[in-house]
């Protein structure tokens, strides 16, 4: 598979921190992306109900197109439905919730994301836009650092660190914690809700932070990276001729 990368130029924001930012990036990107038809698929690497996903198909782009948000939710549901839940296996990490014992089923997925504003946005998108029942969705926990700050704040280095710029939003509890500590704390709060079998990394900037999450959830919980999920789904669609 050959990959080509596109980053929306100014005046698109360097970090998409709300739906208004997503609208701006769409208006900037759409005319540039619809001017070329050289690609077999498109992946929108912003973990949000990003309007560019539908805008591309509405403006003549007929190849498979998906956002990492939609891809991660779909893959999470596949994991949960394929075995009527994920067998619980209590790991060595911290933050295990009630009902995490050996042999018990975990029937929900949850999302860890960046700034606190995404709790409401992503919850509404999962339940209202994608039609996921709350019996399969544990909700959203956030780390209190916007996307631009994930790799620049203290303690942010991780496997695959792209060194992207930007600052954190400095909001919420634990303002003196490192990004790694914040990610682990959010993961612990999420699995502490109980019945969580899948944890989704709710930002493209969280690529490489999967191991931090695994240290908390242990072996009995799947971790879904939306970028990997999107690439995998699109490869299947292209190779299948869809």
C-alpha cells in the first residue's frame, strides 16, 4: 500500500479542538482534495464526526472514504459482537473496574480523548450519529490536553512520536502531570466504569500511546487505534473491489 499525506494549509487550524475547527478545515481542504482523483481511498485522520468525510462523496469523490472516528467505532463493535463480549482477564495494570474477573464478559467500548470538550461531542456522535446503544458504549474520558499538546507537553515522548508542535490546554485536574500520566489516569477512569472490553485511542495524535493504555488495562481488553482501523478497513474495501 502506498500512502500520500495531506495536511490542511492555513487558515485551517493546526489542531482541531472543536466542531468549528473541523468545519474550517473542511472548507480549506475540500477544493484541494477534489481537484485530484489519483487515489483509491481516503482516510480522514481526525477523531471527530468530521464533515469532510461526507463532503468528499457529496462533491464527486467516489472511492471509499472514512474517518478514523467512524473506523474505530466500527472495529470496536466488530470485536464486541463477534464473541458476544470479550472474555475478561484481570491483568497486572492499574484501574481495573468492577466485574473484571476471569471468565466474565466485557460488552462495552469506550474512548479516551484529548480536551474535555470532546466528551459531549464524541458521546453525541457515537449515540446519535452512529446509532450505538448505550448498552455497548461506556462513554468518553479525556486527558485534558488538546491534540497539539500531546507530543510537546512534558512526558509526551512515545513510540512513533512525530514531534508535532502546539501546546496543551492546561485544563482540568492533574495539571502538573505528564501526558503519559494523564493518558493512564483517563484509561483507569474509563475501565473503572465496568464492562469495558475495548478502549479506543480518540485522537490521531495518540498513535504510539497504545502501550501506555495496555499497562493499565492488562491483557483482557483490546486497544483500538483509529488510524490503524481506518487503514485496515479501506485496504479491505479496495482489495475487494468495493
